[in-house]
C-alpha cells in the first residue's frame, strides 16, 4: 500500500498540472543550456577542438586569432623552444561561399596536414590532404559536394564533415595551408607574403603545456603563447556570453526549484490533517517524508520525460543558424540536478511534517 | 483458590500540567485506573474536563508530567518517541471523532495502509481486510473513497482500521460526535461487539450518556480528577 502513489492516482489533475509546470521549467533549463552551449561551441569549437597543446599569437593580437598576424617563419622559432615537440602553422579568415544553395559568410581555416593545428571532431569522411579538398562543419553540405569560394579563391571538394568545430558561429571550412595561402592571395592580390594567424604546438611527453607556453612567449619576440584551454577562454566576449547564459540557466533553475519546493509544501499543508492522523496511528515521520520524496521523484521523472520531448521538438523547429544538438550529458546533469534540488526543496515539507503533533488528532473534528 | 489476573491497562498517578507558576493548568490530576483484558469502559466528562488528555497519554500520543501507564508488559511512559510510534501502530487501535480517514484512500486502502505500517505480509493483510470489511457490513463499499461513504460507514471503516493490526487496546474518542442518535447507537453497538468478540480492551471517551449502556464500567473525569463510578453523576439528576 503506497500512500504517495495512491494519492497521485486519485489526484491526477492536481499532479498533472504540477508535472506540466515542472516540465516547462525543465524544458526551459534544457533549452537555454543547449542553446548556450551550442552558441559558445560554435564560437570556440575551432580552437577548442584543435589538435594541439597550445597556440602562439602575435603579441599585439589581444588574444584574438583573427587579429593575429605572424610571419610564417615564427613557426621555426617556436619549434626551437625547449619542450615544444612539433609545430604547425594555422591561418584563418572570413570569406563567402554558396552553402545549402545560399551565398553565406564562412570561416576558412588553413592547417598543416600531419602537424599540430589540424581539426578534430570528424563525423564523416576524412581530413583534406591536398589542395582542392575541404572538410566542413556546416549545414546542408555532403561528402562529394563542391564549394566555390567567392572571388575565384578556389573550388573545393568536400571530403570530410566535422561536428563542433565551428568558429565565429559561421560554417567553417578546413583546407591544407597551401590551399589557404592560395585563397588569401586570390582575395588579396599584391600581398608581399601571406601571414599566418597562429602557430599550433605540441609539447614533449610529460612537459607542462602552460610552462612551455610561457617559455615560448619568453623566447620568441612579439608573441604571446597560450595553452589551448587558455586560448579558448580568452576568445574576446566568450566569458561574457558564457556568464550571461550561466546566469539565465541558473536563475531559471533556482526559480524552478523554489516553485517545486513551494508546490510540495502547499500539497503537504493541504494534507496536514491526514498526516496528523497517520502520525497518531503509528506512521513515522520518516515514512511520511518518504511519501513526499517518492511523489517528488515521480513528478520530476515524468516532467523530465515531457521536457525532453518538448526540447527535442523545439530544437527541430528552431532555426538558429548554428549546429544545436541535445547532449546526453546536459540532459542527465539537468534532470539529476532538478531531482536532487527538488528533494532538497522537499525538505520544507519534511520539516513541516516533523513538526506535526500526533496528539492533536485526538479531540479534533 | 482463585488466581488473580493483573489488569492489562494500569494507569498510576498520571498527571499532566500545562504552563508554570500561577498560570499552571492541571489537565489531569493524578489519575489512577485499571482495566481488565476484554473490558470495554466508558470515560465520561464534559468538555475541558481532561478526558482527551488522559486518553492521549494512555495511547502514547502525549507524554505525562508524572505518573505511569502500563499496557500488558509494555511500560508506555518509559518509551522513546520512536518506540511510541511503533507502540501506536502495533498495540493500540484508535477511533477518532468524525472518522478521520485518509481522504485519498479507499475504505480498503485505509485498512491496508495500517497493515503496511507493521509490515504485515500482503496476502495476510488482504485477507484480514476482506474479513473485517465483511464483518462491518462494508464489503460492497471497499472501493469507495471516504467522501463517497455516509458518516456511519466512515466510522465503521475507522473501527476496522483500529482493529486491523490486532491491537491490545482500542481507544475511541467521541465516536458518535458526528452521527445522529440511531446511527450513533448502531456504531457503538458494533464497536462493543467487535471489541468483545475479539477479547480486546476498549476505552470510549464520550459525553453521550446513552452510550454508557454498551460499556462494562464507567469512569468520570471532572476538572482533571478521575473517579470510577457506578452510575454517571449526570444520571443522578
């Protein structure tokens, strides 16, 4: 005889409404977390998923890879620093290309095949190894498609598809450095030389990437080296965006938990007479608290299932221009956090139950 | 030679006071009472006389200021809070005013829940519920919620709930308070029959003198002082 489940069965409308309210809150948290994560990911993915221990920028680039200009020979100077195992030049610029039938801004990255700085996150195909080949992270592109960069910068055949490797929230194209150099030259005729934007480096086994980065900054004039994680965290505006989404998600979460706590407190107060009777006839505070905990769990699980469906539908229907996918870890973290904090909020109800004086059952009408 | 049997319920010098100093109120003043196994006694008294306080202390719901309560081998007043909760579930059956059933449980579930408190095996609990509801004339109302039952039916469910765990003592608090005379008589008659047929011990708190005829003995309480009477004082006038 389960008291909590029996009450849910008998008060379907009340618990249905409560579940709907909780589902909407979980949906909001899931959607905001997913969109926030997707936005940050599409702004930073290219650097975050770069196959390198660290990056070297020009000293005056203010931590912005797009503003960094380095002579390609800097790569040799970086390679000579003790602790650096290998280096690779990385170049990037924004251009335009028809994707999915529409001319759109794209971010072009040039990397040295087989050297640090190559993208990871390949979901299909392979990385380009020769001029005329490209790996793409963007919608509406398939292996074998041809992409014509504007201004005669070159026709590229798609040989690989990437996920989570975008930059500046734009479709991102990865080509070998030679092809990148050709594209830059075509776009900027008359350039005395094509600068690179960064030098990606790997460190010797056992070496500390942060220490090596500091050594590079020290040893190579007019450069600033960072570990990959530092480079990502220092992308201009990223910390503000992350914080803003964090505040939105956090506030929604806190409001949701408080609402759940109060909902169950109201339900408990409405049942005080019954709970007093049950305490009088021998029900322990623990067993009544377990009833509330079970009901919270049932509501959160049902609400999470509904919220998951709603989020999946919303993400299908939303056109954000950036790749958005519901990650299992976001779902699990959100649901477990909502469940645990809801149980914590349920302590308000348990506290009220613990204060019940069973003697008041006698003589009350 | 007759063997003397110790009373199952022993109340000695039971006292309950509220407040201190000149604001102190004595709710029960040194009550002494013994009830034999199988006896059904009435506890009479006007409102505020202390009868509810007394029955609450006997049932382990309220701690006395001083004095002792013993039920069989159990020293009720020596128990911890946790032990008292268990004591109320296993050794005492309560019938409160206005039935006081759990509103979202059916008649059957109200009884089954009590069985679950003491871990009665499911099969045994179901069998006992069926038997009790049958005896109480509620077999066809087993699936009804309290709001779908009449006042008398609700009180009968409460009686079934009180007897569900086969308690040593049944404490009944104003069982006729919410019932008309005929229904009240029928409920108390049923209560007496069920308690007697099972050899249980029962105490019924009431201010309704007409219900006294169903009990073996009468105790009266006035201003916290308990006395055993042959004839309720109200009937003297």
